[in-house]
């Protein structure tokens, strides 16, 4: 659980085991002892992913535990971490040129068009899982205080099954074509499962959940 916009955000980490056994950690959460033991038992941690400009808070913990892992930065993450005085060793920027080590197993796309928010989304081919971070959210106002619930309904995504946050929609409204192209690209991947960082996940097919989230 982290706090953002003055309300609690339940936050999810995604772990992918690559074909060679290496682990790829998307948006790492707090490195509790039990979680670290569970992750380490799966294989060596080789990649730590900051998929957008705000999902980096717990990277220092994982870097200290797994110093051999490569830490990848989305656009804006380096600058925001520096402004917040969060000390992170950034090893590489997320990009498709040159192709990263996981190419062939994980497809990736940078979603642009927002004046501030740029986010990388990923498709794990083997499981047909589409991984986004903040572009889709499903916060639960019923589990919040009245004040928090009001903020959530006004600014965030509270639709069961996931939706783009209202505040983020306003930013993308300035460049709807870029967002539309990105959503069509994700639909072309034909995902069977949609995974996002905040809130309960949809139980239905991934492609249908994706269409509903961006309708």
C-alpha cells in the first residue's frame, strides 16, 4: 500500500520468469522478508522495471538485495527520483532500439500523448498477459474513508474491472490520436489477461477487459 493523491493505493508487482530462469520484476513493491524469500526461490533477479515516471519508490531496496540486476527507467523516472532525493542506480533506459534482453518473450510499447505521463506496457507472450501500470486502475471507494473515496471517484479509476483514471483522460484528451493508436496496438496483441498495478483485476478475457477500460 502506498499513498498518492492523498489516498491509499494498493499496489501490485508482476514477476515474470524468463525462459532462461531469470526474473523480471515490474514495478517492485516493498521488499518484505517473506516476499524476498519467495521471489529468490523462483530464480535470479536480473531486471528491475520502472515502467513510468512514478513507479520507482522501492527500487533501492531491491537493488541492495540483488545488486547484479539491471534497473530500467521509463521516461521521467530518473528526473522525478532525483527531485524526490530517492537514490537509485539507473543502468538503462527502456527502449526498443536496441532490443532489450527479454525481446522475443516480452513485447513492449511506450504509450505517449499525455503532456506528463508516459508509460511502457508489456505483453508476456507465453501467458498472453498484458501488463500496464497506471493507465488502467480499479480502486475500491468502499474500502476508503469518505474523503479518500471522493478523491478516488473524481480523479482515479474506480470502475470494477479497470478504467483509465479521469485525471489521466484529461491529459490524453489533448492528443487522442496517440492514445488511440496505442490502444489499437495493445488490442492487436490479443491479450488473454489484463494486469494493472492498482486494484482487483478483471476476471474476464483480457481483450474484452482492455476494450472496456478504454471505452
